[in-house]
């Protein structure tokens, strides 16, 4: 995560399909308004990064385990938590 957060601006865009500032705004929004909580060993930013990395690149759990250095169980757990928060955003932001 440090490599992506502090590295070249294009790295975060290539991995998460958004600018660095938008990434941090999304993390803040999910935490403050939609109940996403810091994990025991996984920050809000890392949780959102895991989620975006998977949905933005159609990546398998095993590849995410290697990239973020967490177990498959941890990856799945935090993916589901972010998915729940994003689903709650959709109620407020998406109109038929």
C-alpha cells in the first residue's frame, strides 16, 4: 500500500482506476457515512484498495493475496465489508 500511496501518481490510477485524491475521498466517505471500520490489521485504505483491485481488474483471490500479503480469508472478509458499504452508497447515489 505504501508503494501505491506514495509512489508515482499513475500507479494508483492504473491499479484502482481513479486519481489518488478521489481514492482518499472515497475511503473517507465509506468510513464516515457508510460504516466501514478499520480492521485489526487492515486500514480503511487497504480495504478499499483490495476491493477496487479485484473489481477493476477481474483479479482472483490468490493474486490479491500475493499483492497485499494477506490470507484468502482476510481478502474475502474485507472485500465483503467494502461491498456492503458500496451497496449502501448506491442507495443514496443511484437513481432509476
